[in-house]
C-alpha cells in the first residue's frame, strides 16, 4: 500500500509489516540502523520493520547478529538490496504509524514515526542494564538489589542481542523515526537535524509527562530508539543549519512531535487526557487498580470489587 509520495517522486509504502521509503535519486542519509548505519550517500531505500511475531511470542533473529538479521529481512521479505538500504526494528505495529508533513517556501519536512513507551520508557542517565563486550556478547550490569526493587530489569536478550526483562518478554517500547527532508543538507546540517529530531522526541515525552520505568524522572525516550534522516541531495534548495533558530529546525520539531504523539495515541492510547488519570501516571511506581484493591480489602470489607472499581473510576 502506498502511503505517501514526495515531490521528488520518492514513495512511502507499507507491506510485509514494514514501512519502506524508496528513493528515485541521490539521497544523503544519516542512520542509527545496524545495517549501513552512519552517514551514507548511496542508499536506495530505508525501512522500519515490525518484528512482533504475536502476543506472548519471543522475537527470534534469523542470524547471529542484528545487522545480519536486517540484511536477510531486507532481501527476503522486502525485496531490497541489503548493500544499499538501512533499517530500524520495533515491535510497534506499522498500522499504528503516523505521518506528519510541513512545507515552507522551497522545502518540506516529513516525519514517519512508530512509538511505544509504556514498558521501556527511560530517562537518559538512568542506571544501565548491560554492557557490550563484543557485537553479540553482553554483560548484565544490573545489581541484585536493583533487580529486587525493579523486576522489569531481570534481563534476557532482545531482537538486537541486547537485553530485555523476563517479566515482559516483548515490551512495546521503541520510538522509531524516518525523517525525510526535501532539501539538500550539508553534512553538518544533517548531523544537526538528528540533534533537533532527538530534542523533538524529548519534547513529546515531556508534553505527555511520560514517566521513566527506571527512575523517578520524566522519560526522554526508550532504550531502543532509532532514527533515519534523509536529505534530497538533488534538491536545488541548499540548507546548512537545522537548529532551533532555523525554519528547518522548527519544522523538524513540529513534525516529529506531532507524529510521535499520534503514534503513541494509536499504539498505546496515550493522550493528554489519559495522562490526567492518576493511575496511568503512577503505575510505574506500582500504584495500580489491583494494588489499591489489595490494600483496601486487607483493611475494609464493606465494598465488593465492582463497587470499589466504580468509586475509583469516579475519583481518578
């Protein structure tokens, strides 16, 4: 299914549980993806893939490393040349992706995002849970005391060879952004665009007051986020700055914030209205409806569960 077409002729398609942006010409790309990541000038496509095999099922790699897995996925599922594409992976559904686009004078910015934060939201600087010893070997750095206090950090490997919790085998906790800028950006502007894109993600988390699952702070993203920035190297519009004072920086901020918030709404029902609910805001500290009921029934006997829930719903 074609979702979008850029003025350059590049297209956004959704198929095989993936969103693929195919290029019709020369594009400069800055990618955090494991396959052909970093700065590249010779890609023909980028993609975002939903690796979720189904509720309760564990994601399994098709190869020994994340990078090799993505190469196989690109070739066998998406019909792409592994040597000329870069991709990101998530367990958020591509059906819940969001596209936001804005134009100004002679250029445009489009953000295509998928998002989930409820289980894996974290604040930069939170205690780490693993250390990379080699490409496919990881050391658990979570202390036993921390594990007892925070069961979500009882760890196992995830799709990237990194580590997730035993409690939540498949946490929907990744924000992936494909950011397409229909202008020719200098190398430094492309790097600046990644900074502005990241700041916009943080702003979206702050506006929704999404809590970290690993500290008492507001989340700045998740532990598995990715971004791919695309610049149209054939555009007649040349831009050298993507900071907050530039129009390019403004459009990056507005499109990324909008697409992330819409994707969170579609994927997990997270909205400003829902965040007014004290239970949604406090569940990361163990304050849930079930926990409150357990506390209540230990002391009081005059309400049945249905009555308790009705009163709690009106209070919250």
